[in-house]
C-alpha cells in the first residue's frame, strides 16, 4: 500500500507565472512516511501530461532533489523516465516505480522531494504545474529521515525484489 504524502495539484502556486505552457503535473507517492539512512526508499512517480502540452523534440530526464528543512540540497536521483518524453501525448498519464537507497548523509529530520524535467544536452528545464520552489523545481513529497540503526539490514531476493529486515523480523 502506498502512502501519498504530497501531490502537486493542478493550478498550484508559482513564484512567477511561466510564459510557456506547462508540460505535465508531477506527483510522487512514497511507500513509507519515514526512512532511515542506508535503507531502500520506494517511490512511485506520476506525470499527467497537460491536455495542451507541446510536442517534445528531445528526451528530457527527470531530476529528483532531496532537500533538508532549510532547502539545502542533500542528494539527487536524476534518471530517464521509462517512457521517453518524446513519446508523451497530451492527456497521457506516465506512471512508474523507482527504488533507491538513502545515501549516508549527516542529517536527520524533514526531507522534501522536488522534481522536474531537464534537457541532459543543453540544461533547460520544462515548465510544469504544481508547487514550485523556483527554477522549475516542484515539491512533490516529504518524509522524515532517521539515523541508520545497527539492527537494520537489506536482503535481496530473486534479484529484483528488495526486502529489509529489523531484528530478525522481515518486513516487505
């Protein structure tokens, strides 16, 4: 079961109006409301392509920024979406899962997740609909980051499924 922590909504806030039409509305749901350093973080990405979205002539990447409570960048998870953006069609919903391990980072507390689309060739970001932090980055989720514990370890099963265990009790 996924817990939707925060989804950028249609007509969300913006620091300044964008002259270009929005390409999509992003959202991310997280499997848990908190994560410990070094543990897997399961996320589900969703982009709802705007009905009037312009056709994209290149494949953009998704940037994912993890920010501390002061808005300072801690780490990133830039990646190509499984459906290339050149194939996105107006009104389409692009949804996919992604799991990453929280890196060892000297921070504990509220963590914000910002996403956006950028050109890996030239750098410009695309406008989207949602709550922006500026520079076409959109806040889509928050979670609490906790210290790593000695009784938490990761078990890989079947090469693709990730399970994690705590004190000999398997959770998945």
